[in-house]
C-alpha cells in the first residue's frame, strides 16, 4: 500500500485509528481498581467526541469494554473506523498533521493493519481504519503524545470526527493477500510483470498513467435487517471464497459489522488495477450477492476510495506490483 499519495482525491469507507482517543489524559483513573465505576463515569469528553448519536454509541461501547477488563475479552482483537470531516480550505494543513500520526501507527504495539484514505465521491471525508490485537493496545496508543497533539489540532480547527467500533465478519484468516500463500503472491507478480510489458509495447512514458492500471479500492455499506444477518454473511462468505480462489489481483476483501448498530456492515476491497476490479463486480458470484440484497430488502451504497498511507501488508502488495 502506498505510504503516501500525491493526490488529495481519494479513499476508504469506515475506518479508524486511535487517533481519536488522544484526549484521554487520565489513564490512571481509568486503570484503577474499581474498573466498573470508572467505566460508568467515562464520557465523550474524555475522547473529545462531539455529541452525536454515533459518538454516543461509541462511548457506550468503550464503557462496556472497560467494565469487562480482566474478564473474558482480554485477548480479543478490536477494529475501528474513524471519519474526519475536513473543510476544503483546511485539507493541506490536515494532511500535514494527519500524516505525522502515520509514523506513530507504523510502530504502534499491537497494531496489525491500518489504512489512511480519502473517499473519491466528496471533498470533505477522510478515514482511518485500524485492526488491533487487543483493546488494551488501542487504549495505550490513544494515550501517546502524537495522538494527543493531533486531537488538539482537530479540536482547534473545528474538524468533526466520528468513531465507529467494528466487529469481524466473514473468513478473517484469508482477508488479506499476504495470508493466502506464496503461490498467490507469485501469480500476482507475474500479472504485474505482464502489465509492464504491455506498457512497453504501447510505448508509454514511464510517468504516464493508464487509469486502468491504477489501484482500485471500494467500500460498500450495507443496511441489513437483523432477520437476514445469517443469509447476508453466508452470501458474503461465498463471494469471499471465490475472491480468494480466483482473484489473484485482490489485495484484501474484508467484511466488518458496526458494533454499535444492529444492521450496518461495511465491505472493504482493494485490487491491483481497475480491470481486476471490473472483473470482480461483473462476475456471476457478485451478481448473486446483488440479487440476494434485492430479495431481502438490503440497501447498499458504494464509495470508491484512495489509500494515502498504510501498513506493511499494503506495502508488500506494492512491492509485488513492481516485481
């Protein structure tokens, strides 16, 4: 994944970084003996979250996790999406401050994967998506000085941010190409090499960009009635199996459920190029998923995004492309 994109046009859908937690300035109080009492007293002001329904739900989720510390969830992974709504005239300064937190993310303890991205269908929304080994790792990251400084900037510049706790869905073991075995990586490298050859045959300049050969990322939000959750997840897993087995150009194919809502899911997918993405969305398997959503009255909304910075998995895929 690219560490930084030149363009300011971009990105992802539901994603998030502990960047949101930088304001938690009283870790001792939150880690005291009476965890349940401290959890109940923990409010959105500790995170400097504005009072919106989504943020209020996130606070309740965090309070519940705090109250269960030391019990049955100590080693469970956690996932977050963070949305920043940035006025256009603040984009440059926001990017400068935001990318400073990327250096902190790259060496954060317990951070398995992260993406910082910009949606392509608007000129305001930026996203951070993170996957953590444990809730404790996320909380510790929120207390770092870099995160607190970034949150100071967010607050001082009146930038609205929303925190979305997420839950895993689908087959989590093969979500990323790096976990699908060396043979998949080899075939992806061969495909990348053939693209380089085609560019030479067309006598394209080295810095000339063919839009079909740029990476493609998509986030699809699904509003799923609770009564059809099982059918929806089963249909997704059928598609995920096909992607893993047939689409070597797929970088990741990830389904997450919004932990604070009983009917929202987000699918995040990335491909080496636009041609591979088009092959995916025109496939019979994907068509079957669309039919299932129509039959079960499931609403969905797709947002293309461009990744601006990310974790080692995405950098490895970038290396595969250049191989």
